[in-house]
């Protein structure tokens, strides 16, 4: 403000102070006498200083700003100008909405989250992020504060080759209950299913990476049996991927078959891969190998153990008639109680045959008559596996 205006204001204030009016004695009792001239001058100086403080801010005054949230505007080369992600709101973060269901994500290294229509959030090693869902909206939560929202699912990805995602709210203990197998390759998407009314944590990764985390066989089994299990697991997955997944209408292809989550294939992620390296190696050694019938990849049902012979799909109550799945003798399980549906490959029988020196090809040809081994290109195949979920209406 120009100095002349400041001076004018000071003069006006001074006049009002000195012009006390003829009724001072009438309006003020004797114990509150009329102020002296020196006191009025002092009052004028204080008033002037207050006016200067308000109208002319000090150049040395410091301001404190809270750090900006680690969410940035997306830069997508695929989005058209009409579909560019909106800038993040600058309004103060709010707490998680009351009654919202949430799932947490962390990682062994740096990681990031993509919030469709909002931006990208970055996180440090072992930092925990939450995604809550309520009334059609996803909320990204950092330090108990909502930092971004979206109408679409939020996906987390590792920021480097040595970073693997985990789910702090999920527990999958190893055989002696000492290690939580809770680490995964690829990305994790938090998505709500309209069909099952569940908020799911879905692991999305390459098919061959998925097979390295399958734990359907004993780690100390013969190599040829481990190869058998890798091949039937791949064949099973390839078949369902070709059909769009085993669970129509769900935002994933398969379930991990742990802690009551489905009856597909037992998948325990990167943690199992690290603890069971012989199984992971068998998957790598058979990359792309599947069971075929008349040149086409086919589904290969298997169970833990038959009971003297394997069963046909019809005997198990299935409405299928696969010509490569017949009932065959399984002498190694004679007199034993059947474990599982008993259709197709007998896991116990396969292991015993491998111990006697049979190759993976011979074992698979026995349990799936008329089949042969073939190759498919799995290098670009992606599979989505639900790890666990929470009811979310």
C-alpha cells in the first residue's frame, strides 16, 4: 500500500482519538479521569504500529507448509486428450470413510500405485498403503488419510527388480508355522467384484512366474515327478486362460486355493518359489510344455491320490467326457483311501513311478491315454490370481 494512504489513515485515527467530545465528564465517572496528553500520544504510536503490521507484512516473516502427498499426475501416452487423467484434488485429506472395507499392500522395496483418473503414488520399502472401498469408490490411504480416490480399481507394482509386493493382512504359514508365505511377483490390484460382492487382492503376473510359485508337490520328490506336476499345472492354467478364466464374471482367472479360497491350484507366490527351488526349477525346465490331444492343449485334472484306479469324469459327477481322461489302474494306491476327486493324474502314483525311473512323458502318457506333449508360447501370457478378499457390498 502506498505510504500516502498509510499516512492518511494515521491522521484520521489521531483526529478520532483527540476529539473526545464535550460530554467526556458526563459519560465517564470520576474514578476514570480524562486521559492526559502524553498518554494519548503513546496510544497513537501503538495504533500506528498495529496499522503498519497489518498493512505492510514483514519481509522476514516465515511460513510453514505441510509436505505434499506423494501422489503425482499421471503421464499416459495412451490416453487421448479427452481422457487425460484429472489433476489431484488439493483439498485437505480426509479419513477413511466410515464402514469402508480395506486391504493393505506393502513391499520389500520401493513400489507405486496407479489411481485411475487421479495419479500415481510412490511408497518406500516396507511402507504400508491401504485401499478402501465404499459406495462405488476406491480410496487410497496413506498414514490413515485419504490421498486420492477413483471409480476404478487401484493397482500396485514394484519399482525395481528386487522389490516384491506383499499383503500385510494375509497369512499363509509354511508347514511348521514359522514363515508367512506372503510375497508375490508381478503386480497386485485391489478390485471389488460385483458378482461375489467381495473386495479382492488379485496378483497379476506372467504365467511362467505363476507356475514357479505352485506348491502341489513335495519338494523332495523325484525330478521327473516335479516335471509332471509342472506340466499338468501349466496345461490346466492354459486351458482356463483360453476360456477367459475358471470363474466367469470375476476379475481374475484362478484362485490360489489356500485358506479356503477356491479349489483350483495351490499357489503360494514368490515366497514358496524361494523356499522350494527344486519345484521352481522344474517349472523353468519345462517352460511352455503342455499335454496335448490331437495337437491341441487340453485340461489335465489331477488329485493327490487314487484308490487302486483313477476315475472317469462321470464317476466324479462331472458333466464332461474327455477322451484323454479314462479310468486306468493305479496299483501304487491299491488299498489306500482316495484323496481328492481321483480323476486323471494320481499324484502319489506319479511320484512312485518316477522313483522307479519313469520319465515325465511316460507318466503323463499313462494317466492321459492318447495324449502327447507339445509346446505353446507362454512368454506373453498373463494370469490373474485372487489371493484373498473381504466382503464388500
